[in-house]
C-alpha cells in the first residue's frame, strides 16, 4: 500500500482553517510529548544523579578536611602512647633479674621502715603469658611485712614507681595485737617478666 503525499496535502488544504490549525496544534503537542518522554526525562534523571554525586563528593571532601585536621592530634596521641608503651616495656625485666628485683624491694622496704618477715617467689605457680612481641611470665611473690600504714603506703608507692611491672593479687592487713600503730601486711604481687 503506497501513500500518496500529494493527495493528503490536497485533502488537508480543503479542510477549514480552524480544523487545520487544530491538527497542527495536535501534531505539535504530540512532538512535545515525545520530546519530553524520550529526551527531557532522561536528562532530568541524569541531572538528579549528578546532584547526588556532587553532594556525596562534597560530603567526602568535608570528611577528608576534618580527618586532615585530626591527623596532627592523632600523631601526638600516637607518640604519647608509644612513649607509654616504651616505659612499660622498660619495666618488664628479664627473668634472670628476679634476685635483683627482690633486692630492690627489700632495700625500698628498709628505706621506709618496713620490716619484711617473709618474701618468697612462688616458682610453682608460674603463669605463662603469650603476646605477639614475645613470651612473658608472671611470677607470684608472697610478701609479709610489719609497719604502720603511713610507712607501708610510701613503700608501695616507691615499689610501684620503680622499674618493675607487677599486679597485686592478694592484700591483707591485720593488727598485730601488740601496738595499734604496727600492722601485719600480707600481699601477693605477680611480677611480669620476659623470658
């Protein structure tokens, strides 16, 4: 079936002016609708996608700027933590230094007037502590001493500030019944050492 365009044009010219303008207006409306459906909507969708990407990029940039400002404080904190770790590692001494450690505790006791009745490492209760940096051992040391509260407080403070890493397991205070100023102190400290 062949469509003759000249006959359509002749037929179109025979129509009234009002009908011809209505047909042309309808064709224009159809063209606008097709343009909107096939050209404008995809572009609007792309514009919204670009707006979302711009907002995400802007948020990411803000976060980078905030993180960049925090880098300085993070470096300072990391340096402090490194110093603290180094100080703790310096307090963890080799297992061969047990006699030196006991001697240090004994001399600190003498310095503050603490009379040590018993100080003995309990080698039968060794505790092996593994870590990524190496193997550590916890050795319980039982200490029994006599003195006043004030002297014992100074003694404990000095032992804690010495180059020694320990944890206190047991701590008992009893009055000796002879003098209200002298008490019996019994404690077990677990000294952490490296192999």
